[in-house]
């Protein structure tokens, strides 16, 4: 059985346990906002996850994420089965 594909959008940063858990169960891609002096995922994952880092600006990151999701439908790239977004809470 082919695993579902998941795009995990990380606006601030996330714990490696979350990313590893998702990667263990799905074919995961993480799209993270650049964090000056930090990491999108707290440390290296044990399971394979494709990582793409976007711009540090929240507005530019949102535009990049939108573009990635919309353009995937019109290009030959695969569309994700699931989308999970983790936002920074204040």
C-alpha cells in the first residue's frame, strides 16, 4: 500500500517528535519558515522527511506556502493527500 502524502507547514518551529511521528506514518514533506538563529525542526529526524525552507518574513512565507499548494494542482507535481499547519501561538 502506498502511504499517504502529507505537507506539514511549520510557521515557527516544531519538536522533532511531531515530525518523526508524521514521517513514520506518511510520506512527509515539511515546509518551514526560516528562523534566524534557530531550526524549523528542533533536531535531526530519525525518519525520512523532505524539508523545504521558505523565507523568514511571515508574509512572504504565507505567499510561498499558498503558491506551493495552488501551483501543485496545475503543474505535474504531486498534490498532497493531507495538509497540516502548525502556527505560532502568542
